[in-house]
């Protein structure tokens, strides 16, 4: 049974006959119950579903990062919804996800100048090394701007993608970072790793995390056959 909480002209929640009402982020809505459900499974439609599911899964695992970007200010949608929508629109090319086009938010700070990065084996470990130039000007960039990294692993065996989000103890002034990814022996031959490196203003509140700007994110890709 539906409940009308704001008078006859207000929104309602629950089901009334064949109509369902509710509210999301302060927006009242109504929808009719489906009389029948079709579930076509053409190759094109299955590709759309797979791409959408993959992007949603990656954005879900990176949700903390998304909520600290300015996507948290998206109107009438969550940061996660914005991440899925924007990446599905921009990163799917000819029916395939271009991992180098993924972004994790927006923020208008200066990027890391001369950023270079690579995945390298170090004994039994896989390491991400990155270097850049400290060009802090105390106006749009600062020496204590904090660096963060997102790593997305795309398994060669078609399994679930994995996402590692790390707010490192590195700053713009450090000009380098070294991030442990994992034991090489734990990866499947042909696994691909994508690194997304960004920088944002170091927060005054240590409990806060930083904003990672889309235009300030530089992507690097490597695949390693074990």
C-alpha cells in the first residue's frame, strides 16, 4: 500500500495499483509496473551490458575516490552515478572499453609536470615507479600537494577486474613514488595493469582525502607475461 505524506499533490511512496512512487535525492518520482519484460540477448546488446557492468564495477571499487572529486557535487546523481555515466560515454570506443580513457573525477589543480611511470619487476614483486618535476608556484600548485594512485588490473583469463586505490605518503615536492602492486607469481600470464596517477591539494583535515582531477590524471599501461 502506498503512503501519501505531503497531501494529494505531494509525492508518495510504495505501490498504488499499477503505479510505484518514491523519492531519490529529494526528487519525487512515479513509475508504472512493467506488464511484461523482454530480455533480448543479441551480441550488440550483450556487449553494452558487459561494458556497463565492467565500468560500474570499477567505479564501485573506486567510489571513495569519486566522492572526493568534484563529482560529489553532481546534480541529482551520486558521484558513483556520474562516474559510470561519464566513463561509459567517453571510454567505450567501438563497443570496447578503452582503459586509457577512464577518469576518476575532476578538480582544477595543476597536474604533475613531466610525469613518467612504469611497472617493473623487483625480484618476486611488481612495482609501480613514477617520477615528475616539482614546479609548485604557491598559486595553483603547492609543494605539499598530495599524490594518489589508482591501479586497475584486467585479468587475462576474463575474470573480475581488480582496483587498488592508494593515497600515498608522497607529495609534489618528493618528485617520485614507488608503489608495491603484488607478487608477480600471483598474477595470470597476460594480465594487464593500468595506473592512474593524480595530484590534489593536501587537505588540512587528515581524515579527508584528496580530489583527483580528470585532466590531471596521466594513464600508463603495461602487460606482463609471467
